[in-house]
């Protein structure tokens, strides 16, 4: 066949026996973190918000790689149905809506039927969902294989006459003995399978447009089928988007090196692990917050009006990780402001003293003045002091998606 000469790297083979030890260590870490994330109990409202936030981030990431310029805040509004973009940017909104719809369909299908063999029609369906309702070039038909040469950024796909057969061969390979015998562990097998499926669709490039987004939807499907939690199943797309130049370089390198995909696999798995670490940190912060609030309720007796007022004050202060000047405490929330509306400065001073005595509040002296903050590190019982300080310092620093703060509205 012609592709054997033009695209000899398309071999439908992978030899993981040559993978270096660091690759297996990273893969094992990814498996462990996925299992950890799946078993962590979360409040339903928080789990729902996590799903929405990372769905928005994942949808934006996979479209941003192809040129979508919306911000993460705008993407979240699209997912929530709150977007009010001008007419000239409606196509950007539609791109994200298509990915959201496709991922939800994949989730629903897996929930109904469980894991099943991938088919050519599945892949066509994903491409249709990616391109549905978008303006495309005349030769592009959503969900149909191209009938002319296609490529991207200097890379040319296989001949359009051979592409349908190669997509069929890819499905047979993904469904076959290679992956069934690769590893007994479902998550490890699923991660490798997902990444390889992604690369092979990018290499074959069977559609007139949307090949990258289609390949990443296929990746998402295999991760979900392997048992990766839905928020984590978007993280590979996030990694590719954050390292876009390296992403394209690794893809190009793999084809030029005779189809050796081990470096790309290592790059992808390393990024997946990094993204999982950040996601787990977010979940740990949420659990920390829940445990802290429970602790506050245990410590304060709530029998008197003053103790109930102090409870409201410390809970309001606990909603932020920042140090707050005492003079600003009574303005933290409308409820707190109402409670202190007819109180003197002595009242707030006494309440601060009481909360300090209970170990719920700590005073902080800075060059710029005096501050207080909730002493939330108290319940990090088994963390060494240095790690407590680091966790307090990090709080949301690693999360540049500011709407994630809402995950802590408990």
C-alpha cells in the first residue's frame, strides 16, 4: 500500500518492553492518583462544580490547540449557558459547545453500555459532533472521510483513498490482542491505549477538518472506559494545550523517528501526572475546608448570642485564605455586617480575643499593619510544620482558573 512508503511510521505496533523505567514509574503514579481521586468522598455540589470546571477547561484546551481564543472564564460561561459573546465570536462558542456535547454523549454511552469495542462509525460520529454547525471549507463534510489530500502545519495525512481502510485497521488494533494482553491493570492499559489512539488519528488524518479534536475525544473515551474520573479525563488535553509547542514537536519527532512513540508516551504521561497532582491538591483543599468547618462547629458551643456571632465571624473569615485587617472583619459578608451593625469596636475586639483563645484565629503582624486569619492549619495534624506552611502558602496559587474558588462555597 502507498502509506507504507509515504508514512512508514504507521505500523500499528508498540513495544513497551523497551520503555525506560521512568515511564513505568510515571504510569504507575498516574494509575495511583486516578484511583485516589476516584475514591475521595466529595459533597455532591462540589463534585458537580469540579465536573463543570474541568469540562470547561478541557473543552477549551482541545479547541485552543486548534486556535480558539476564548478565555477560561468565557469557556465556563459557555458550559453554564451564560455566555453573551458578540456575533463575531459565536463560532468560538460553538466549538466549545460541540466538545461539551460530544463528551457528554460519550459519558452517557459508557454509562448505558459500559466499555465496548471502538468502531469506524464511532470515530466518524465524534468528527461530526466536533464540526456540527461550524463553517468549514467546501470539501469538508462533518463525519465523512476526506475525498482530497489533507494535512496541517506542513504535515500531510495518508492518501485519502487509503485513510478509510487505515481507520478500520486502527480500530481492529485497538480492539485486539495487543492491548488486551498489554497489562492486567485497566487504568494503565487505558492510558496507553488512549494516547496511542490519539496519535494514530493525528497521523492518518482521515477527515477534512477536526482531526485533532476527534483524536482527543477518542482519548477521552478510552480514559473514561478505563475508569479514570471524568474531571481527570480532560487533563491530557490540558497538558497538550499548556505545552502546545512541545506537543507538536513530539508528534513530529515520533513520525520522523520511524514511529517510535515511547518519547511521546513519556511526555504525555508525565504531563498527565503533573495535572493529576494539581487536581488532587484542589480536592485536598476542599476536604480541608470541610473538616475545618466541622471543627469550628465542634469548638464553638453556639448557646449564646455572642458565641453564635463569633461562629458566623470565623466562618466568614474561613472563606478566604488571606490575612484580613481587624477593621475589615465586619464587612466580610452581608450577614456579618448585619450582626455587627449596632456593635462597638470593643465587641469585635472581644470576639477576636475569644476566637484566638479557642485556637480558631491567629493574629499576624506585618510591616503594613496588624492582621488576623483563620487558623485552618490546626487540623492538618500529621503534616510537618514545613509542609503546613507550604500548603498555606500555595492555597490557590497553582490554580489559575479563578472560578475554582467557587468549589469552596460550602
